[in-house]
């Protein structure tokens, strides 16, 4: 597999962060509002998946969530996701072993999975992505949390994120995002906030135009039965064509379904957008105000101007 041409220059940035991560204690440090919501933050390096520690209950939770989402996503998820699920041989009855999935990922796009205990510090997370390593939380939610939990778990990470890493273009997009994140660290919290919005509205909650109509590729939707229906079928949300700088100005919801979904025309469009030098983009955005999650502007390419029915009235993130 030919590696992306933009990997090599970033190696010198990655290694210090990986070394730092490997020496961190596995302990809960803090809680904060992030692009994942109000969740615990862990200082942790890579750990073993320790597949043998999963209980029968854990495997049952995986099987229930897997069966529900596979049914919901037929006709809603993009073909690339469904095809990748088949290629990965991600089993429906028990939690997959990361090493088994790695064999397929390495052959297809050069990615591999690393087990972690929870949400990583920004610099460590970016470093993993830039090195074509995707962090997967090793624990899975309880039966009482089938419909929602604030903190990303194994099902969200593995079922929602990993399949599209089999797609060469999307895999390169994720790597480029990690590289961009390492650069943004030097520019301060405002740049990181704007970059987090790019991740949120594409990797987590993105829609894509296909010949068959709008389809889901964002992992936050793919792992949620309710939002899988809402994002495509509800008249409440806006659906707006992808525009990088417009998206990076737009706030979002962490406590409800999204008010706005951005629609890309292809994974190539996403990848091409990340090839740009972001420092001038951050400079241009510095003088522009943030936009509310539900705003629709005259210059937007509007696929649906939502009714706003049921929207939360509290502040956006």
C-alpha cells in the first residue's frame, strides 16, 4: 500500500507525543466540555485490549447494538461504510479482537487500532491519527446505556469510526486531520476549537451526496439509531452543502440531535480541503464571528432549511 505523501514530514512531531503518552499513568484527570461533550479526560498511553476480560454481558450489549444499527443503516449509511463492514469481517455476536481487524486495515490503508481507556489529550490523539493509528476505547457501555451515554465507548469507536478507515481516501483524510491538529496546537485554543468543528461536522456528523440520495458517513450518526433517522428524514434540521470555512465558524450541539448537517459531495472533497495550509484560514476566521448551530446564511448551498421544530434553546457549544 502506498503511504500518503504527507505522512513523512510529520514524523518528527509525532514521536515526542507518543513517548509522552507511553509514560502517562492510567488515571482520570479531569472533566471538561470537548467536541465529545462533557466527558472525563484520561491521561493514558496505549493499553492492551485484553479481550478475555469482556463478560457475556459485554458481548450481549455489542450484539444488541450491532443488530439494531445494521437494520437501521440499510438504505441510510453510505455504500463505502457498508462495504467496509463486510471487508472487515466485524462479527455481529461478540466484540471483535482488535488484532483481527488490524490485519484487514493494514492491508487496505496502513491503519491499525490502539486500545485506550478513554478520551485522550489533544496532542496525543492528533499524534495517533497522524501516525495512522486510531484510538479505540476498550470498554463498552452497560445494558442500561444502550440508547445514550456521554462518553465515547467501544461500540461508538469501533462500529462507528473504524469501517471507513478501510476507504483509502477517507483514511488519508483522517491522517491529514491528525497532522493538522498537531500544527494547530501551536496556534492556541481558538484554532483548536475551529478544527474541532471540522471533526464534529464531518467525521462525527457528516452526510454525503450519492446517486441514491443523501447518506450517512459520520460515526456519531452511524452509532445512533435515533440520529440515523433524524438526520435524513426529519424536517427540523438544516442540511447545507460542505464549505470549509463556513463549517469551522459554526457551533454545534452536544446535548441533542444536530441543528445543522453539512453535506459533502465526496470523500475526495474532504481530503482536498485538508491539503490547504490552515494558518491563513485561521487568520481569516479571526475577524469573523461564530455562527449559531442553526443559522442559515444567504450564501449557503441549502439542501433543506429546517423548521427548527424541537430545537433546544440553550446555548450551543
